[in-house]
């Protein structure tokens, strides 16, 4: 009985030490993490809906917006196949991103739903990865620069078979 008690108190002491350790690391964790400058996000915007499906296509492949326009972009996954084999997202990237490189990095980024961290600063807007019947809306400001901006699904293989489109800013 005595042994059990002392073991219990040892465990309690260890837990206390562990908690103290956690407390320490917490205070350092409040320091701002070095990240890319955050994009301003509007609270509302013009509603635009894009639907993806099991044939790996977006129903809208050309979206026209004004420079700096606030947009509320919704992606709907109208397919029925499971997310692990047929998930869809919609990722809008800055001009100058080489899509072949981007998609090969994206295919490796399983943990972040196929959106590679190192491209964070190059992504204008990105929906969640959606399973069948799901939808997600993202709010963003259109680029201030007139031009053509690619959007695509980064689920492995989908861009290659044509799950892509262009945002035209004028
Ligand atoms: Cu897809």
C-alpha cells in the first residue's frame, strides 16, 4: 500500500513538473510567429458559385471580377465519390506561379489537404478540401492588378485532367 502511494505521489510530482514545463513554453509561444503578411479579408462580397463533380471539372472555368472587388466564392462538391479518392478544393494563385511545380508540391502536401505551406504567400484564396455534398465559401479581395489568375483543384491529378479555370481581373 505504501509503495502504491509513493508511486502515486511520484506520478503527481512528475505531472506537476510536466505542467510547469508546459507553462513555460506557453509564455514563449505568445511571441508572434514569423509569417507572410496577412491578406485583408472582406466581411462580405459578391457571391460566385463554382461546382465541382466526380468527372474532375469545374462548371465555371472563367470568372470575371473588378480590381480589388470583394468576392464571396463558394465551391460545391456535387459528386458522390468519397473524399479520400475524389476530394475537391479551389485554390486561386498569384500570377507567376508555375502550376506544374505547384501541383507536384501540392500532391505531397497530404497533411495540409494538398495545399503546400511554402506557397502560402502565393495563394489569394483557398477553399477547404470537400467531400461529396460539401461546400465551402471563402471571402477575398480580387487582385488590384489587372490580369489573369489561375484557379485549380489541388487534389492529386485533378489539375492535370482539367480541373482548373481562370479569374480575369479587369
Ligand atoms: Cu478535384
